[in-house]
C-alpha cells in the first residue's frame, strides 16, 4: 500500500493540473485559431464582390486564395525558430496583431495586384501560429492527452467555417455600401479587428511553461513536469537533435509529403464550398449559401471533438487512414451526383467531416516523434510544406474548372487523387516503422506512425 499511495497522489495532482491547464489555455487557443481561420477563408465570400470589382476568373481567384500560402510557407520555419528564442507568449501575440492589421488593410485594396500583395503578407504574418500552438501544447500535455487536446483545438477549423459562413453572408447582404465600402471589403474589416484585440489578450494570459505557472500548486507543477520531462527525454533519444537535423530527417520529409497531400484533399472545400453549393442549389442568396456552407463544418466540428476523445495516445496512424478512406468515397459520390442537390450536399458533408477529422489525427504522429528544439523546426517544416497545398489545390481546382468550362465534378478529382496519395504515403510509412521500429514507449511505439 505504501508504494501505491504516492503514485496515486501524483496521478491526482497531474489530473488536477491538466484540468486547470485545459480551462485556462485551450479555450483561448481555440478562439485564436478560429479568428485566424476566418481571416484565412473569408476570401471565399469576398470573391462574390471581388469578381465584379476586378473581373476575376476562376483561375485568378484560385491564385488570390493561394498566394497567402506562398508567404506562409516562406516564413513558417523561421517564425518557429524565433519563437523558441523569444517565447510563445510574445511571438503568438505578435502574430495575431500583425495579421489582424494586414487583414483589415485588405478592405482598402484599390486593385487585384494590391489584394495579392496583402494576401501574401497575411501569410507571412500568420506563419508560425498553428505550429507554434502545437509546440506550445507539447510543453503542457503528455502523450496520452495530446491527441485529445489537439483535436479539441483544431475543432476551431470547422467552427470558423460555421461562424464565418453565416457571418460573411450576412455582411455581404447587409453592409454593402455602408460608409462607402462594398460588402466584400467589410468582410476583411470584420475579420481583422478581432485578431488585433486578441493579440493583447494572448500576451497577458498565456504562460510559457508549467514551471512558471502561478495558477498551479507546487505539487501540480512537480507531477506534471515529471511525466513531461520523462517523455521528452524518451523522444529525444530517437528524434533528430536540433533544427538542422530535424529538417533533414527522412521521416519528417515523408510526413511533409503526407500532410501536403492530406491538405490538398481538404483545402478546396474551404475555398470552393460556397461556389459548389451555389452551383448545386440555383437561386440561393449569399446569406442562404453562408448557412448551408456552415452545416458540413458544424458536423465536422462534432466529429473531430468526439473522435479526439475516442482516439487516445500517439501510437497509431490507423485512425487517419480510416478518415482518408471515407473522404475518398464521399468525394467520389459528390462528383458523380453533383447534379442532384440533396445527394451532393449529403456526400460533401460526409467528405468534409472525414477530411477535417483527418487533420488532428495526423498531428498525433509527428508530436509523438519529435522532441526539443527539433520539434519546433520539424513541426514547422511539416506544417509549412504541407500548407503549400493551400496554394496548389485551390489553384488547380480553379484551373481545371476554367479548362473544363465550369465542370466542378472534374475539378473534384484534385481532392480525390490527393486523399488517395496521402493514404498511400502514410500507410507506407507505417509499414516501414512496423518492420524497423525506432523506439518504444511502454507497450506502444512512440514514433506515432505504427498501426
């Protein structure tokens, strides 16, 4: 009994500490990510006014939507490296303020070229925010809890679309002409200002590590630090040491490819969903399109949340493979039945649920493998190269649509092919790890890619 008592006390203290961490940090990080995603995707609704103001073709719109990711990719790794030097609190706050200013400035762009420049700068400003959050969470949560927490935070992606769809549709219908600004310009103003305010909130609320958290007791700090330090040391024994080693690591490169393909299968949904719904449902207003666009993402948010609580630990890539397989089947059905509004909407809803849920499930893989400063650069590299999909896939979707004279069914082949390829890469990586495991953590491989 003497040996059980202290261990039970440590478990209780750890659970108490994690409850406090979750209440204090997770809602704030979710709100930040919601605002960031709304600023990223509101271009999908601004398109309805920009195409009239600037005469946009589908290919040009794909370029405008995607140029964000060129700046994002170029600045992502440097941003996370800087964060390891100045701290997450300072750097995440800076990111919020600068992207809010740039997003709001887009409302006053006089021409398409200026919109492109500002979208590029928005990508530079936002770079490092999501991987910074992932690295930050790894300093607070052990392996057994990280999938759940990442899934919870990433619920912000569909929630942003749930909020952003009706909000942006309402702005377009209601604010058009207010103070001399077109509705599409108000979309950028309303999206940018909250980020500036939230940057100040981040600065005063975030805490760097459990060791300096005044809102944890000494016992809670010690219990949480014990497991975090042990897991970090175990990962460090097999993970690439340092920034350069992480950037050259073959497994990191493979994960970059897998995440790129996974996002190629998801990003067109974000940017083209309003247009797809408009094509399937003729005669809908912007407000109606906004509400209908929100439904698939609302159900995706619920699916992500529930899945994150059911899938525990970091050892298996099987859940993300299942999600990818479901998305492929649903995208195929959507493409075939696009002329039948009800079936197409039901199918694209299932595809959205699966594609969005695959994202947090994927991140349990690299966070179970990378450690130390190599985690910051490795996760940033995976996220930045993966997010090249944000430029490639919307642009490819638009180019195919122009080349096929508006055939959305053919354009959806981008998402179908990408998800099949992502499945193949992750399955191959998992098979390789099974044949030659790198390290273990108890009964499960800590590499996070085994099945």
